[in-house]
C-alpha cells in the first residue's frame, strides 16, 4: 500500500518572527494545537511557541520562554485529575552544571510559569523525556 500523503512544513514556513531557523526539535500538543520549537539559538529563552489552529501550513508565532537550553520536551494537556484543563510542558534542561527537568504551565500563553525544576545525582545530560500520566512519572534519558 502507498504511504499516506503528507505536506512538509519546514523551518522557513514556521519562522515568521520566532527567530533563526535552527531548532533541535519540534514538540506538538495535538490537543491544544500548539507547536513548540526547542533547542534553538537563544540559550535563555529558547522555546518558541506557534499556534497551528488558524493555519497549520503557516503557524502564527506567539512568543518565547525558557530558562537555559531546553534540549527536548513533552507537552500534555490533562483531561482529568488535579491538572484537568492544564497544558504542561516537561522540558529537559541541558546546561553544563544544571541538567534536569523543568515543568512549565503553558495554559495561559501570555503568562507562562515555571512550576518546578528537579535534578538528580550524577545528572550529566538531560536529552529527552517521556511522561506516564497514569503514574505521573517522568522518564528522562
């Protein structure tokens, strides 16, 4: 069978105010319809937000945030429980001497807030993360 038809939306189409085209990764919250470029050029605020809802072929740049270099992340919109309705980013901070996991509340795009940061003995590089929402455990690689 033939592979599904797909439209490629490259960095040039996404970059409409968010900064140079370099990003390590893109993270999409399919529930909210937002795309986040991580691992980019600005080591202080390197997570850039885009709204995919109006025009997925030319996402609208919303703004940027961050603390340190965010290498990778996972965004979850919680449907139930104590975080119901919240959009939360679990972000791998990869900065020499300060590797770890940042947790951000993305619900209000005009007031992004850092909920917490954790590290662990021997943390050498926070490369990626996957969150099990049933057990509320973050697996960091």
